[in-house]
């Protein structure tokens, strides 16, 4: 309390009057580091620079976006499956407490926070604010700093404060108020202001800021730092006691940085930073501020992907390269965002296009021929891969194509808060940068470079828009580039061309180029001889197809987009032979590799599986899948089982047709077959042709999915003399519909499954629901109901519904010991059908079954579970069954242990052989585990 009174006393004594000529802010802030709270007195002289009369003023208060679990920021965390904010302690979250909002005469304003926007403030003006006039706003408030574990900004465990958006700022008025909430997406949209800050902190806290530090005054309890800046849009502030920032003068600009330096000397770092600033100022124009701040946290939030994943001890690039490129990415980001004032929520692609294209040019100029894998490309094994041939800048179109091949790319004009995480962080930025390089190659001039500089110099620290950038680009070329705006930026239309026809004459080639998509973007046509380019031209205005005639010369092959400058969806269909035998030569590669469209590629690699009966089975896998998805994928994988001492394995082929329909996302059809052991010296063979329809909401951040799958499962298995199966050979026609809407807070999944075979027909319904409440309590509910429409197999339970462990006659589940009745492998459980955990009688239902499963957490990952249900068999009355126990959910649905406590059997804990009653879920399939870590990205 004493410190708080001292804080406001300092504020009261320190308020000064300053004459402003534009929107200005005067802040007096006192930090109580023990409560991690700022007490702030804040004066805003807001100038109406618009032609409109304003009746209200909006302010950004993003510090209040951490206040609870209902803010847009909290909801965003939940959408991205980030649990740490929801489960955080109250004291780890931040907030703003507003004490007063008044005018120049200290008369209170009417103000409020809009519904569902806790981090926005609307102030109603008593008198309209005319164009050119100013309005004084006096604010008195406190800001509680959140933990840095949510966004990397906030307080850390070492007593440091890493701050961004820690004080209130005016919103931008541009044909209406441009307001939006914090969703951890990057820049706040705020006008440039003149700012002065009188900052009082404990003396042991070091102050780092992009603002000018005018003076320091140290007293007994506090150190006061005076900061100021003009035309400032950055609110970064670091108060540290465990480390300091380094200040290096680079081409007249002071770079304040704590980025890891790889042990480089200060002279080398100064030279590299000066080169970066010289490059940017040559390409764009002079940086208008005296200093620029580069932090580890800013870089970590927007890293150079690839470099960011390398361990510190791996340095496959030239000395200083990683430091140089990391600084380049972060400095260029800050350089552009501190000077180009477009709406970062809706026009982020302008920033991305400038930043990524400048990075590509910088690497081309100073690190020509640098490979994507650096010196790792020279290692004997690595150099076999096509990835070793790729240059550093090849990553940009590749990462965009990763999303395009999955049919979840989004247009560059899509608002940032509507992008899936991969597109927001990587895909769209890389597409934007690659797009400018595409445009530059098409124009075959310096028009793009000239336009970037003109755009910067014209609009530095002035409001601008994407239209301004488009207009300057068009002005600087005679060619029509409307396709760049309409088809490349404003649409997610893919680029895909092929050579559909070739007519040869003695001196010319008549080439017909087919456009496989509904757009009109140019494509480059090449003539090749022995892999060397002997001819090149650009072809535009290809609506459906277009015929061009080129000289024949010594051309052996024709290729579209041979150098890969165009971020084209499928470059594999771009080749046509002229004098050679094949359109493209064959290539065999060991291990999965990057796609090389110049070849028909085949891959092979060792693969292994495990089950109890085959033991470890190892063999070669021959396949065509690269790191980029393909429409048609196939795999042949024979293996030798060391326990069964025979050949097992699988084969599959499928074709996926991705659609641009609003809801029908993809159609997939194909077949799969496998042969493995289902018991000791007992084998099954399964062959399944299938067709699937997949539906997805056109708003890609919505996790709602639907699918309709038809398949014909053909099974042949060896007869077990100890447990004979009456139908060792059978086929089941299966039609299933599945719906899911899975999120961190509300999780729902449901499905209807219909099966018909020669001797039975059955239908079942499965519903799952999870709810995570604000008090961190979680409720899990599951309902299963199934009935036979007819059943001629009532004398055995092979096709019956199971209470706890399905017999899996379709061989869909990944049982490691599917035929075991005792021992560890018999205790593996897959929660399907009845979903019980205790082994009760009757185990199966040959007429109908209805069960309900529930669990709720007792403490973190420890849950109490309970199951109940009715089981009906022919000639018997329905039997009511129940069980309960403790569930240890180490990783939900992937690694779990179930400890039965009480059921129809009584208290199971004290019964004989209790250890054999324990059930577990374990997932070893690598693809399933990968989905656990990638779900937040897609």
C-alpha cells in the first residue's frame, strides 16, 4: 500500500505540460515490481487528422486482454489448443484497472468497453471533434503485467519485464474506426505519436527501449528514466536485471539488441548490422527513427523457420550467417512495420511481401548459392537427397505449396485472425514474398524494386493501403498486372499449367499450353537441351488454353516453369519430350525426399512394424510420396516378420481430388491391402477398396469436419483349430458418416456406422462430448448405441458388439496382441463400441447394446471414470452393467491407464490378480503422434 501511495505521489508531482502539434502522449508510470503492476497517469492530445467530424474516440487497451478466460485473446488460445492460459493461475494473468477518464478540465467522460472487446475503450465526446481540432484525454489507471509464458511478453521467472502494448494507445480512424482486439497476431494498429515517458522503477532494473533515453535520475527507492520519441508506433520496453541489451551503431541507426550472437566480436556484429541497414535504406529509403530494437522474443515470434529449429551446436552455414539472417528478418520486420502504416490485421500481406522479398534479395546478393541445408549438403549421405540441391530461397514457395497441396491455403487478403496458424506464421508470408519475385521475373525489369522504394518514400509514416501499393506497381510497368491483384493476392486460386499438345515442324514447335485452373496468371515456357536452358519466354492471357510457336533449334524437351519461380501447384506435369524417349527421366531415391519435378521419382526406405505374433517386421517400402502431398499416392511395403518367420506387409494406392466447393473439401478413392498375423502361426489378409467424401467449413479456422465413407472390407484368415471361426473368409460392406467439432473448450465427435454382410447387418451410433469449464474442471461424456438389423451368427460372438474389447473382425484397430486372453497385451484397450474398462459378463451383445461412459478430473491428469450400460443377447433379458475407477490421462487418447475400483464384480481393488485388471491405451504409430503436435497449425 505504501509503495502504491508513493507511486501516485511521484505521478502527481511529475505531471508536466507540453505543447503538442500533433497526436501526442505524455505518460508517467511507476512500477511496483513486487506486485508486477504499473501505476500510470496518461495524457493524450488527440488530433483529428481525418476529414470527418468525430463523436467518439476509441483507444486500444491490449493490456486488459489477459484479464480472464472470456476475452478474444483467451478464445484464440483455446482455438489453437494452447492450454497454458486456461489453466494459468489468476495472478499469472494481467489486466487494466481504469480509475478515471477525464477531459482537460478534469471533467469525467462517458466511456465503456464494447461487448466482447475487453481490450478496447470507447470515449463519448460531449462536443463533436472537428477535423484538425484536438481533444485532451486524461487517464489514470494501473496495469498488472501478465506472465511471459503466454506470448513471450510479460514478467519472467528471473524478475525481468518484457513489455509490449503495456499502455493505452489511440486507435486509427480511417474511413471509420479501425479497431480490433488482441489475438496474439502481431502489431497493434495505432497512429504515429509524439511520446514522452517518465518511468520510475527500482534502481536495479536496466531499461531498454527503442525510444530516446533523455536522462536518468536515481533516488533512494526509485530510478527515473525519461524517454521520448516522435512518430512512434512501437511500445516495446524491457526492464531487466538478469541481462542487458547491446547497443550498436549501424549506418546512423542505433540497434538495441539481445539476440544471440554466436560468439561474434562486436566489430563483426557492427559490420553485419551496418550492411543490413545500408541494404534496407538503399532499397527502401532512410529509416526515420534514431534507434531500432531487436529482441529474442520478437525473433522467436517470427523466426526464420528452419534456422529456428536447429540446435545451437549445429552450424551448417558460414560464420555469422545465422546471426546475420536472424537480424535481417527481425530488423526488416521492425523497419517496415515502424514506418509503413497499413492495417496489419487486414493488409498484412503488404508487410510480408516487402520483408520476404527483401530477405531473398539480401541472401542472393551476399550469400549467393547458399544451400537450404548449408554445409550439410556436402555430407556423403545428405548429398544424395534433392533437398541438398535446394538453395536457401527455395524454401519460400515450398512452404506455401505445402498448404496449397493440402487445399487449405488462403488468399493473401484474408484477415489475419481468419488464417489457420500455419498460414498466419509461414504460408501466407512466404506466398507474398514469392509473389513479388514472381512478378519481378515476369516483368523482366526493375519495376518491382523501383515500386517498393517509391511506395516507401511516398507513404513513410503516413496512412496507406494495399491499393496504394498496387497503383504504384502498375504505374511503373507497361504490362497489365491486374492478375497479380485479382488472382494472386485477392484469391486462393492455385496455379497449374500443362503442355497438352505439341506439333513439331522441321524449324518450329507449336505448343499448346492448358490452364487447369480458373484464373489468368502468366507462365514461363522453356526449351531444354541436356538439362540446359536454350530458350525461354513468358506466356500470358491463357484462359483455358493457348497455342504458341517457338523456334525448334536444339530443343530436346519443353518445360513450363523450369526454374520454379512461379509458385505452381503441380510442376510434375510441366514437361513434354521433343526428341527424347520419355517426358522426364526416372529417378530412384533412398528415403523420402523433396519433390524434384524434373524426374519421375520413386522412393524406397526400410520400414518396421510390431505386433506380438510377427514380432518386429522389417522390409523395404517403395512409394512415391514426397514431403509435399500428391493427388495420387501409392505404397508397397513387404516385410519379414522375425517371430512369424514369413512375409507380411501392406500395399495401398489412393487418389485425392481436392475441390473448390464451399463445403465439399475433397473426394478420395483407392484401395488398401495387408497381410499380418492375428495369432501365433495364424494370418489374415485384408483387401479394402473405398470411396470417401470429406466436408469442411469454408472458414478454415473452424474445426468442424464431416466425412462420408463407403468401403468393401474383404477378409480371409487362417483357421484356428483351438477357436474355429465359422466364416474364415467374408466381406463386409461398410457405410459410415462422421462429424467432429473439436476444440480445447468444447469437443464433440459423433458418427453413424452401417455394416452389411452375408449373415448379419448392424447399425451403431457413437457420440463423444468434452467440456472444459472455467474452473478447469473437465467433463467427458460418451454414448454408444448399436443394434443388429438381422443376425444369423448368434451362436458365436465374432461379429457381436463388444462391451470392453471389440473383436475387430474388420482389422481396423491397432492391437498389438489382438488374440490374447491374458497377459499384458490383453490389457490394451481401445475405447470403441461399449467402452467399458472392466471385463464383465456378458462381454458381447448379439442383439443390441447401449452404454454411457463418463469421466471428470480430480486433479490435473487424474480422473474418476464410470461406465454403465444395457447388453441384450438373444434368449436373454437385458443385463445392466456398470464399472468405475481411476483414469490416468498422461496424454488424452494417446497414453492413458485405467485402474478399476468398483463394478458388478464388487470392489475390484482387493480382488485376486488385480494387476491383470489394469487397462491401458498406448499409441506407437508415428503418424498418429505427429497429429497430436500439428493440430494447432492446421
